[in-house]
C-alpha cells in the first residue's frame, strides 16, 4: 500500500518551475550578497504583485527568521506583540521574536476559530498600562492567515483589527507562512490582504508551497525597511549567493505560480474534508485552506497509520492532516477510503 503524505506541506518537494529557475541561474557568475540581476528583478516582481512601488523584499532562509526579524523592525525592546493565543510565533518559534526583538514579549489573545477577535484586542488595548515603565507597551499586532488551524481572516476582519490597532499607535505584522493559500481561497488581491488593509510587514512563505530553500520578509514601510537592511545581516540571513534565493521567489511569484500551487493544495484539502465530514469525523475547525484537525479515538489513529496514512498526532486524540501542491484529488479520495476502513 502506497503511503499518503499528510504530515506537512514542509514534507513536499520543489515545484518543477522553481527547480528549473535555480538551474538556469546556475550558469556563470553573479555579484554576491544581493547585488545580482535576479534580486533586482525580484524587487520589481514583488512591487508588481503587491501593487506597491516602494515595497522592499528581504529573502531569508526560514519562516521563523521572517517572523522574528520582521517583528524586530516593528517592535521596540520594551514592546509587546499582541497575537492570537494559538499563534505560531507564540507557540512554535522558541521565543525567536524576543531574541531578535531585544526582549520584546508576546501576548496571546482569544478569539473563535483561532482568529483574534476585535473584542479581545479592544479589551487588551483598553486595559494596557500605557506610559507605565513597569509594563511592556503594546506595540505590534500580529495576525496569522491562514491560522495554524487552517482558518482564514477575511480582508474585512483584517481591516477591522488593524484599524483598532492603529488607533492606539500599533504597527501590524502578518505571518503569511501560507499566505498564498489564503489569497487563493479568498480570491482577493495580495494588496487587499496586506498593505491596503493596514499591514506594515508580512512574512511571505514559499518553502511550504513549492520553493526549495527560502521565505521572505516583505516590508511596506520605508523606515522599517531601513532597519531590516541591517537587522537581516546581523542575524546572518544575507546569503552570499542570494541569486539562488531570489530566483526561487521570482519564479514563485511569476505568472501566478504561487497561487496555482496553493489552489491545488486547497482543492485536495476541500475534497478530503468533505469526505471526512461525510464519515462523521469531529473536525476541530472548518478547514478553509490546506490544513485540517480532527478528534479521533486512539484505536482509530493506529488503524489509520496501519493503512498507510502519514500524519501527525497532536495529543489528546487529535490529528492533523496537511495537503500540499503535490497532493492529488485521487490521493485525497483514497485517504478518505482509508479513514473509512479505519473507522470500521
């Protein structure tokens, strides 16, 4: 029985278009540290895709680096980053934001479907000890879309949260590790989800969605970009052979490749989720992108694994399925059949 990979989109391969672009960039020599033609073209490509002429892009090696360094340019050392209580920056990055932010702290706020609520943010801002040097000062709102549980903020929800944050002087960061999946699912423009909605900096995920070895920080604020010019270098993320990072991102964003790849992953998850609902599985949240959590008895989990399904168990009888651009509809349909067999 052929295994079906559902652990993570990090387990997927590289999109052929991106591999071909890397191979083509391997011809000849190029100036190091971003002084190459591919990095110059990437800056223009990002400006075109996000419809923002002064945007700056900084290729980095990981999504954690993109989040932590992007936030470090937005938050002073005495500041506080407000995020959802399930946010990746809070739960899964080993305090990287505090490290690169010189001690900045993170505070998790509540909200249904793993999205921060306006009410929770309003309460946090209304009860903050503004001007009290004994307390960290709320400085940045960080949103994750899709969330770590597969739900998505609509552009209206982002606008509402950022408007409230900006009314108290906060800057805004978007963790977009899977932003292509969110843009593809909503059918909106990248600009409408980001700077037009009040976002200053985004972490642009690519590795999860077909890139080889790079993610990026995309910055819409020139003053913050000036900081990142130095912060990224100090953190060791200015690659000497940056052309091989930049060419991946350039190919990723060219002719809508990033959205096609994400749409394939979303479609496979939609098929999988529909089948699991029909089987009566208890889903933790409605999967709106390419990630699904479900509550399953331990015995069923063991039988699913024996049936060749490869996935993560998250404790307390909870499992996670993640589809990638390589997951086919046939594989999703086969996975449903294997789950049905495991349910007995």
